[in-house]
C-alpha cells in the first residue's frame, strides 16, 4: 500500500493547478483581445479629411471649418450612417494642408463605431489647434499626403477616400490632375468640398480637376457659414458608400455627381 501524500505535497499540487488555471485564463483573454483587434481592423471606409489652412483662410474661417467637422461627427445622422455599413465602423483621420510639403496630421487615425467614439473624435477635432498659416494652396500636395496616410493606416477596407475642402485652386506643387490620377490608379477616391466665397466657379474646377474615382462627388459650400451643412451631407454620403443609391435621400443629402 502506497504512502499518502503529505499535506504540504497536496498543497503544492493545488497551487500548481491554480496557477495552470490562471495561465489558461490569461491566454484566453489575450486570444480574445487579439480577435477583437482583428475585427476592429476591418472598416467600411478609411477617410482622410484634408482641411485647408492656406493664407486665404483666416482664423475665423479655419475655425468654421473645424467646428463644422466636429458638429457633423456629433450628428445622429452620421452615427446612423456608420451603423448602416457592413462592418458598422469607419476609420478617420484629419490633416491640415497648405503648400506642397506643408501638412500636419492634426487628429490621428481613429476607429469610429458608435456615438461615444464619434463624439470623442469630434472633441479631438475641436481641440486640435491650427498649426499651419499660409504657404500656398497645393491640393496636389494634400492628395499626396492623403495617399501616404492611407498607406500607413492600421485599418483595412474596400473603400479608401480623401476628402478635400478648400477655397482656392492648386497654385503650388505638381499638377493636381496628376496627383488625382495617381490616387485613382491606386484605388483611392477623391471627393471635394469647394468653398465658393472667394471663387464662385471653384466647384467647376473641383469637378474637372480634383475629384476622381468611382462614385466621386462634391458638395460646394456657398461660403464658410454654410460649411457645416455641406460637410454633414458630404460625410453621410461618403460613409453610406453608394452615392447613386436612391435610398441615400433618407439621410437628407444632396449629391453633386462627378462627370
């Protein structure tokens, strides 16, 4: 007949079993977090918001742009548009732009999947200071910067879009049509929000030279005071994904199609 294990041995065995159970739980938690992270990497659209900070944009005008974007991401219609997608999530970043090589990523890539994350992104936009003041108007540089940010994005999506807002034509850097064509060839769409306060024909310029890619569109703003309404309509269309869908009217949006 074998000897019974001592109390100390029994205690050691119990401690070992407890440690094994704890290790298993920790590995399970790590696996779950990894699965969540993988899920979060897939979004419906990756969106670069490129905001004009050139010399024609004084501080009051810049603030109207910034607050327009912030208000849009707090709007319930935008939250519903995000929820309507297959992944029910989008990834967004904001960049300030002026000259060919003058860009600042004002708000980093952010996953937006619900009201809380949308409001947090809106707060980050509102809190971001203006970091550029003049340097020309290089829409081509803004497109090139947008392509670089999309290449570095930690997210994956079928749609990748650069959203350009500004109040003037390209007057610095390389050809804007070359930049547009390079982006489109890489599978990136470019949408526009021309602000017509200084140039009433800027929407025609954006239509012919800036926007591009399948379903590309623009929504002009008559002036900076109307920017918030225009960006709300534009974001809803971009997030919903199909500007030709007749159901898009449920978001109260108006579409300006590219040729």
